[in-house]
C-alpha cells in the first residue's frame, strides 16, 4: 500500500471510493473540477488520509510546504489514489466503451 508523508507523519494513501467522491462533492469539490481546484481537492484528500477535518489538513499541508516538503509529492499520491480507485476505473472503462460504441455506429 502506498503511503503519504506529511510533516514526517506517515498515513496510508487511501483509495477513493464512491462515498468519498460524494463527500468531496458535498464539500464543493467534484472530480470534474479537480483540474481547476487541485489544491482544494488535495486538502479534502489529505483530510481523508489523516482522518481529520479540512482545517487541520490545510494546516498540515501548509506546514509541510513551509518545512521544505513538496506539494507535487502530495498531488502525485492523490493522483495515484484516483487512478487506482475501483470506482474511477469503472467509470473510465464505461466512458471508453460508450465512446467506442458511438464511433462504431457512425
């Protein structure tokens, strides 16, 4: 299992489930806006991994960066979690299948 390290603390890099995506949306960050709001999405993901609230996750990220940590490393861990999410992979496969079937009908 991959890990996420923030301020010297190690947390399991959690797989993002359907319920997690819904929680993200409830907090105003949906998968469609991830590219527009990557830091907001990252803060929610870090809160999920830490088992904390958004404020504590935001402070942890801020301290991590202030102490020389790289936000890119955190974003990479989050991206891996999304790409390896069973829910996300199923959605991707469904979209690809629909696209292929749509092209075949043309």
